[in-house]
C-alpha cells in the first residue's frame, strides 16, 4: 500500500522537530521553504520598531525589514506577537522562525539564542517628564526608573550590564536608581511617565528612537542628552540550524548592499540606523 504525505504534513513535522531551545540542522529553513512562509515575532507596541497602525495592521521598521527578508527568500511573511520575555527565554516551541525587536546580542543571550546578522544601531537614553528638573544623568540618583523587563536597559539600571556585543564600549554608570520598575514594553512605561514627574516614575530608560517617536506623538517628555550606551541590534533565531542562519545572514548582507536596509531606516527614522553610530 502506498502512503501519500502532503507537503503541509512534511512542513509540520519539520516544525515539531525543533525543540523549545534549539533547532535541528536544516529543519527551520526546510520548513520555511516548504510552507513558503516565514513566521516572524514582532511587538504590537514597540514604538517605531513595530506597532499597530490606524488600520489595526502591524507597521514599523522591523515589520518592513521582516517583509523584505521574506521577499528576498521568495516566501510570504506571517507575523506573531509574543511577549518580549518569551522571545528572550528561547522557549519558542516552534511557534515562529525569526524574532525582531532590535535585540542586543549579548553573550548571556547567546546561550539560548542565535544572532545571524546585525541590522540596526542605536543609543540607549534616559527620558524624563518635560516638567522634571533633571538635566543630566546624575540627577536621577535615587529616583524611580522604568525599564522593559529582560532588556539591556534593565541590566543598566541594576548595574549588571556586560558590554560584550560587537563594537561595545565600557559602561560607566552615572546614577543608581532608588527603585527599578519593570514593564512588559517601553510603551507602557512611557504611559506611566507621561502622567507627571514622580507620579509613578521619574525616568524611563529606552532606545533613542522610541523616545523620539513618543515625543513626536505628543508625549510630554524630554531626553537627557547624554546616552547611557550605544547598541547593536541583531536578527534572532534559535541555535542549531546553520543553514537557516547562513541564509538570514546572506539576506541581510544583500539588503545592506542593495540599499534596502538603509531605505527602510531612513523612511522610519530620517537617519540611516543600519550604520554604526
């Protein structure tokens, strides 16, 4: 008796073959090509990086980058929106193939995740309410500071950040918060800060692009001019699938060489954040 196996069934078996923290060699890439779909994890409220627009559609720089990656792979893109801490945990359970979010590729994260290509550069900054008397980072000494949980900014606030990513410079801590409050996203933290200086927070630590987007949207905030540190951001996959990693790396290189990546960054930020600052 002949047994016929559908292409979809084969693809499903490839997905199941991926464990919660690693991927079998070739399995993810084979699944993407078989289903002609690249599943990408993004956020719905990550500022300009990724958000829901007026049509309730996902939009933003990460969304455009993901669409461009899929296009160059010759597949369609499917977005999923897990929590940030689930993404960083590495427990993907085969639910997506790639994660965005401008993640800083630290060595600690590399124990659970893989970073095939850098695609954006940024600066972490402190932002305060416009009525705040704080003018420099040292003015935040003993203050209540908000950060996204499981982020490099949380590590900075707790003085546990290890600058071990590509191009990193030594970290100098300019203040010690009196309290560090963690949030699911930067947007929720900024919503608390906009209520007033010290109402819930005195400052939020986040990427400069997030601050600029919030201020443009009418948030009564101001950035303290001195950056906390400069970052590199990477595409994120699970370790174990060298074929998929190499394909993503080659695709990002192609997007950098043909100007696609630069155009996306300039479209959303008016500056080319694909180039190191």
